[in-house]
C-alpha cells in the first residue's frame, strides 16, 4: 500500500488491467485511501493476487475476470460493480498491450488488430459504460492510461503509439461532452515504467535493463508503478477538480530530451 492521504471512504473505484504493474499499484492506492475496488483483468491469477493484497492490508476489493475487448464482458463487469457497491466513483482504464518490435510495414495484421482492440476499443467499451453509470449517480472521475509515446513516437511501435494517441483524442472529446455533467475525464502518459509490459518489450527487442535506465529520462531510472498511481489518484480526487481533458506526462523529463533512440 502507498501512503496517499485522500479520503475515498464510501467511494468505489474500478481498475482495468489490475493484475500487475500500474494497474495493481493503482488498485492498491485507491484501497489505501479507503475506496472499495473492483479489480479486473483477463489474467485471473494476477487479479486475485492484487485483490488478496488489498484485503490483507485491510481494504475492500473484489476481482472480476473480464476481457475489455468483449462488450458482453464489460457489461457484466459494470453490472457486478453496481450490484456489489451501487456506484462507480472512479475508473482507471489501464488495460493495454505492446506487441510490436518492427517498423510499420513489417507489423503483422493480426498483431495490429489485437493492439487496437485492447488499447483503443477496450478503453472505449469501458468508458461508454462507466459514463452511463456515472450519469445515473450524478458524476464521477475517469483516468485513462495513455503513454508518452502518444506525444513522441518511436519507429518500432507505430500501432501502439497510434492507439495511445487515439486514447488521448477520445479523452479530450469525452471531457468536452461530460464535464458539464460532473464527470471529469483525464489521462496520464507514463514514461518508461518498471512493469511486466516493459519487461516483455525489452525481451522482444533484446534490450538490457541497465541500458534502458540510462536513457529512459533525466533521472536515469525506470519509473515506479506507484508514481503513476499517485498521479492517477490525484486526477481522480477533488484536489484536481479544475483539471479535465488533460494529458499528464509522468516520465521523468523524457519529453524534454527524447533520450530513447528510435529503432
């Protein structure tokens, strides 16, 4: 658990992709601030581990296995959340994959489709239903997890970068449509963060952790999932009540330098 001090008692948070990495850290942070947490992921073992960690620390959580690319699964997820807790105050749409290791012309069609289905359509399907639930209760806050790659691309991640840029555009559009109805919608743009997804990417491209640390950002280290969770909770909270439609980079100054080489 983190030492965040928000008072989310009586509130409910939904976190997708919560089996590990940023999603797990965010679920733990919501719980440490008193929220009931719906932990969801397609990976059952990791999702149950996150839920167990929350309960062991004295928090309240339930795990729902859900595939964010399936409208039926997402419908069932929202129904479970409403049945269990009666509301969704906060939603963090974090589920994503990064499967490329080549320039665009060499990306397999099925790989591109999978990335688009999870990273963009998954966020759309969840947001659509989260917004509907929030409208019925008078408001809420949504934070989508995008990427610094949405703001500065790399040569070997064209589809991933495109989906994350699309998430930012959808975030802004939705904020325009729903802020007046008391639903704030924002995004975070993580930099190079120490997550299972980063480990998979490094394995795919044959990169050593020490090399990545040296060029990741101005601090020459990987970001910690808890640092992203802190940003997500701030955007969720009333402390950020005037912030909407915003893309918040959490990347240690990478965007000032573009340190990681393309290719």
